[in-house]
């Protein structure tokens, strides 16, 4: 028996186009995210292959180009200020990253991510042995940008809780001058008995975008098939 196509009602068209278009848009967004993530992974690999630099440029454009690069710097700890970056996890345990100002030899201030501490030891008074002072030579990775997502909450400076690497806001709140618009993530041996626990130097990025692309485009195809089949009728 031949089939005929029934003209969909306006409301059917509306919901079909809404669902179909949304899935196509999300799939295309994931394609763009996949390209961005692959570029980021390549940049990390390239930076990791280079020798550590020993001085940070003052030009912002040059500094941006050093994202994820290894660096070794000398200077002096300023141990009277800390910032607590959340949420941070170590072995699936919630805590904070401890950010401490470090005065470089050229007089600029570099914010240093010293590593993770458990939530119950967020305050320095609860871990007095972790206080820092005096001269030091630090090695780690340069991190440029606030690294904020779409759903990151606003910072809570009055509680000293920060949800992004907002160096300018941190500097303004603590009245720090001449702050480098980047952070240094310390790299070292990870030992939960010795807080803060630093980075091991590995940048771990989830790259599930390809599966999301298939998922959203697959749903879009399914919606199209259902719409067509539903509006076909046997004579």
C-alpha cells in the first residue's frame, strides 16, 4: 500500500524544529570544543618538551604564549597573605589550592599555587607548619588566564574563597602591587603528610567531545526519523 505524508501541524513543526535545531547546535558546539581541546593538548605537549625558562616577560602577549611552560624563578616569599582557590580535589578528597604571593628579583609579585590542602585545614592557623618566608627558588608551570567556566560562581573574597585564577581581583583585594597576570603552579613530590600537596607536573584534560558529538547528532537524526515516520500514513 502506498504511503502519503501528512502535513504536520504548526505545533508539531515548532517542537520538531526546536528539538532538532538544539541537538544540531549542541553537536556543532562540541565539534568546536573538540578542535579547541586538541589544540590545547598539542600546546601542552609542545610546552612540556621545552627547557624551563628563568625569567618571566613583562609583555602580556609574550606571557600569554608561555601557557603551561616550565619555569624556574628566584625571589622571596610574602607569607602574610594567602588566597584559597576552590574547588580542588586530591585523590577524590575536597579541598583548596593555596595561593601565596612571591616577590621576584625584579620587584614584581607572582602568585604561586603551592598545592592542595584538605578543607578542614583551609586556614593557615590549622596548618602552621606550612607557613613560608625568606628567599627561595621555585620550579613549576606557568598558568595564564582565569580558567573560568560558564557556571563558576562569583568569588567570595570576604571568606577568602576564589573560584578562578583571578589574579587582578586577588591583587586588588589584598592591595598587592605590580602583580604578574599569571600564576605559577609549583611542581614537586606529592605527599599528603606534607601540605600543601603540589602538582606532579601533569596537566590532565578530559577529552570526551567526540562521544558527545555522536550523541547529539545521533539524537538529532533520531528526532528527524521519528518526525518523518510519525507523519507518514498508509492509504
